[in-house]
C-alpha cells in the first residue's frame, strides 16, 4: 500500500500543469527580469472562473430533481464546515504565532474561504488522471468562499468591542493607543494599498473611512455587496447560469470538444500557474518577520483542513446515502484546505484597514497555494482513496 501511495504521489507531482508552476517559481528565485502583464493575468482569471462555471452549469442541467435534496444538504455542510475551519484557524494561529489579534482574525478569514486558482488547478489534475467528480462542485466553490468573509468580519467586530485602536492594537499589545469612549476605532485609519498587489478582478476601490464597519456595525450595505456580489463570485455564478441554460438545449449548443471552454482551458491554466509561481515566490519575502510558527501553520494547516473535509464528506455520504464521485472528495478537500486571495482581501481593504495587508497574502499565496498545487493535491488524492476504500 505504501509503495502504491508513493508511486501515485510522485506520478501526480510532476504533471505538466505543476511544472509550469515550478517554472514560474524558479524564475522569481533566479530574479529573472520577467513580469507577467497584469491585464493578461486578470483576463486569465476571468476566463478560468467563467470556464469553470460554464462546465459545471452544463453538467448541472443533467442532474435529476430527486438528487437535489442531497446536493443542497452537502452545500450547507460545506458552508458550515468552512466557517468552522475559519474559527479553528484563528485558535491555531493563537497558539502557533505571535501575530497581533487583528492579524490572526484576518488570516483566519482567508483560510475560512477558498481559492479559485487552487480549484482550477485541481480540475486540471483530475482531468489529467481521468478522475470523475460531481457536476455541482463549481457551485460549492462559490458557496464555500463566503464563510471566510463572515469569519473575518465577526472576529474583528469582537476585537473592536474589546477596545482595538485605529492601528489595530489591543490593550496589552505594543504601541496600543487608548480609544476614547464612543469613538470609532476604524475611523480615520490610514487606508493601505491594494492588498492583492493588483490581483483583484476589476478596479480597486478606496476603503471608506465612514463605512458601516467603521461605525461599529458588523455588516453594512457596502460589505454585503462585497461578500455576496464580489466580481469573482458573480463571474462564477454567471458562467454556471449560462452553462446551465446552454446544457438544457442539448448537444446542438454544447459539446465535449467546445473550443473555448474545454479545449483552451488547459493552456490558459498553464499560463495562470506560471504567474502564480512568480507571485508565490515573491510573497515568501513577507514571511521573514512573521516567525517560524506562522510558516509552520501555512504548510501544515492545509493538510489538517483537507483531511477534515474528506472525513466530513465521507461521513455525509455514509449518513445520507448520497454517492460522491472520487474526484468530489478531492475537490472538497481543496475547498477546505485552500485560502482566499481574491474575495477576503477585498473585504479586508473595505472593512479591516487595521490589519496587515501583506501577511495574509504571504501565507495564502506564498505558502498554502504553493503547497496545495504542488504537494497538496496529489496527497489529497491519496488520502481520499485511503478513506473511501476503508
């Protein structure tokens, strides 16, 4: 069993998709003067979200009505699980790192969300090894992105009630400035630069100093729009809707050899991973001041969260009788293990200007994304096989 595990693991580790990621990572380490055009990167991100949604929507059109109850229950389970993972991440960071409370809360929010890039990479790996997955998983990608945003807002709201100052420090932390009674801790806070380094889909917006969060409210109309109508989710859901409507019209509209959303997907994903390799390597520099505990967390936490995800999915299947394709376990593990780098940074920019803009992205991109697409996905495939065969 161990020999088979090692053979499968090493075989999956050197798929062409991952080699593009290694190549981008190497270019950055060697300091090759190469910059991926940001407009091309944003275009690739938009394409991948629409393509994932389109393909998922086509397959959703073939699902029987009798199956919807089990699918809906699984989606609710995924939402609740990712919220719980965000809370668990906060307490792990509390014991493993010396980060400020506001930074722990923000990083926890990143890990309570998911990553479209990791999901797209996992789709490519599953296609390469011909492992089937259930059609509704792209919908899970959209649903499981939201909990992390709520986790970050909830935890930071608690910190503000504890007297967090405008710089994000709590009583007892270095450089804490006492907050006058009734004042808004976030009001007048200096707005950081775009924490995603230009990686947002669409134009960046300046944080509003008089936002609902600044006035002490947990949610405001602006935050609700960012959480539920951020560009990534809208593109994904739009692709699902278009693919679903197209799928209902049958093969006269859709086809397995669709040149735009099927044939071109692998090539676009290779270019995307080349850029992500560059970004991940450059984000490693931000980890120098975070400490070993933070680095340890960024590498080990994905394994814990992915294993929890596989066990929960297997338990749900056993309890309800809902059958999952093998690839569904792997994709669900990835959704649990990945950390956001699009949705939650947008929420942070708008509602949590006190937190560090670089540390969460250094963990999510420099450590967790890099780990997931290289070691993580092949490992989760093998863990899923072991769990489901028991």
